């Protein structure tokens, strides 16, 4: 066959997500704080959008309360008529550029109806001035955390290190990870810097005297030894165990440690209890993840014999189409390119407003169905949690299960039992002897209580737990108990025994 370049045509089919659909999915999946950032980014990119200020929104709510009866009796659960994007509005895309007055009128009507609708649905969730003041006081009270590296560098400046040693100390601190361990060996550091390894080790010994105790260690053994040395326990039994029997300690081979140290099993057990109180990760207190604040997406409040479910609309930006650009669009003397640009931006803004509305409605409908199916949990707690799948909720709400997955991802619900991630309520079920389903989360909670109440001198085996659950009408396999025990971070029975 002759070699060369050839042109050929091929017809294929592929699924591509339109940019607007991608934007809608991103808004649905984003938690409230991320959603606010996305909307602010869109506000910067789309000049026709503007955010309604709080005083203006309150004035809009007041006007809405004083509106005519037809507006007051409107069903707030139904979206504004133009939010459905009727076919008449979509036909505007095929109209000539100069004939845009009909579409402009529809856009103005959409903007007004959307503001009326959002004001109506947002009334129950408006916070009082006292609540706003308390929230602002909490935010003002928060202080920026200090990282482990900043803490160590501050101690370097206050230490007795020589001037030529300070750059070495800064280099070492730069190689200490977030948990407080030195991740590079002295040989690697000596090869990369050209400094003698003994000079680097001399500075490292100084850093290991800094706070927190154990920082700068190269492994767990050295970390524990540094903490024991700091406490003046170089001659203690626990120091000897960590120094000479680290492998046996990790596998909790207590008889082997007792023989090697020539101590009784009880003395070794007491020493292990003291070792367990040491900190294996000295930098844990400085991790940025320690300062996490959850903003509930849904509120569930008991109202009589029922539960009232509302979404957190307070932190959702309230958008509208700017009147300035409406006026520019209505001026026929403007060039067609200008009007066409404004119309496309208004369409994009209209889609964003619709996507925000649909996001809130979807999350609210899913939350209502969760509360409906988990009423016993709202009243009694984890023990009453029932099996629930996303497919079951999707069928009732009328969306695909992947939409439910996106809607609950990273979202939290404030319930009478506390704040829970919305995914928490979706659990597989286990069939009981009575034929009813029980959530595996409830079963896992029961297993945790069983192990908590066991005799530590005679720890329960997985098979004994299976028997105890069977007496309660719950039939599960031994490997399932082992799986749940591992997820609960509970050791096997031979490692839990206390001599």
C-alpha cells in the first residue's frame, strides 16, 4: 500500500454537555458558600446582572405583603410563568435582531415576577436583626489560625541559633510536613544543599526541642521518644518499650514485651496505657482542617405533629436584570450589535436566575422526601434511621438519581437531632426477623454499643456479636460484623484483650 496523506470523512454521534447545562449542574452541586462564589464570578462576567441589596429586598418584601389579593393568593410553590422558558420566549432566538420589543417585554415581566416570587418564598427564612448581630459577632470573633511552619519559624527567631544556622533551620522547617515529621533524610538534604550531614543534624536537634513536643521527628519511634525525653522519662519502662520493642508494640504482643523487659504483664499494660496518651502526630493541632464551619442548606423544625422544612435562602445571592441595560435595549437608535450583545447577556442572566430557582426547589423537594421517610429519626435519633436509597427519592421527586446525588453532595441539614450531611440519610438496609428493614447505620451503632459494654478481660469475638444481634432479630454474617468493626476502628478481639 502506498504511503501518503489522505483526507476522509466520518460521521459519528457523541454526547456533549452544553455550557449552560454544565453551569446548571455546577450550581446544583455547589454548597452554599461555593455557590455564592460562583454567582459573584458570574456577576463580574455578566454586566446586565446585579445583586439586590438587603434594604431593597426588605422593601420589596413589604411591597409584596401589601400587594393585591391575586398576588397574595398565588401558590409560592409554583415558579413564575416565564421561568418555564415557554416556547414563545425561545422563538425570540429566530426573530430578526431589530424586532426584539416582544422579547424585551417578556424579559421585563420575568424580572418582576421573579423578584415577587423570591420575596414571597424568602419571607419565612429572613433572620431577625438580633440573629444577624449574633452571627456577625461570631464571625468577628474568629481569628486566623497559625500554621505549624509559622510557629516553628517564630521559635527559630527566638532561639540561640547562630546566624549561619538559621538558613539551615528554615530549610529543615520547609521539609517538615503538616503532621510535624521531617520527610527528607539527612543524606538527601546534605546532597541538595552541599552542607555536611552532621551540621544539619546539629540544627535538627535544636528544632526537636521546639513546641509541640515531638516535632521534627523522622519516624513514629523518634517522635514518641522525643516526647518521653521532654517529660524526663528516659529511664522509664515506656521509654524502653518504645526504644527496643517498637515492632511488638505495634502488634500489641504484650507477653513478648513482658518477657523482653522482664516485667509483669500488668506493668507492661500500664506502660502501654501511658504510651497511648502520647501524640503520634505533633502537628495535628495546627492543621487548617481543624477550623471547619458548616452552613446548613436545609432547616427542619418541629411544628406541632409535623416537621417544617425550609431552605437557607438567606445566603443565596438575590439577582435581577439591571434597569440600565433594559433601557439600553429599549433604545432603537443603538446599533444592532449592541442590542444583540445585551439580549444575549440578558438571556444568560435569565438562565442563571432560573438555575438558582431550580436548585433551591430541587434541594427543598429532596429534603422534604427525606424528612417524610425519616420521621422516626427526627423524633428518636440514629437508632430509628431507616434504609433509604437515592432511587427511591428520585422517583418521588421526579428527577434522576444522579441529580439527587449532586443535590445532596456536600450539603448539610439541621434537624432536631443535630446537623447531619444529607448523604447520611441514604443507607442500605438489613432485613430483620420481623420482615422490616433496618438501616446499616443503626446496626453499626448497635455493634459499637455492644463492644463498648464488653468485658475487656474477655473481649467479644465477631461470632459472639452475630449471636447477640440474632437474639435482637437482626441476622447478619460474621464477615459483615468484621467489616463494620473495622469501619468503627475497633481492633480484633485478640488485640483488645486487657490482661
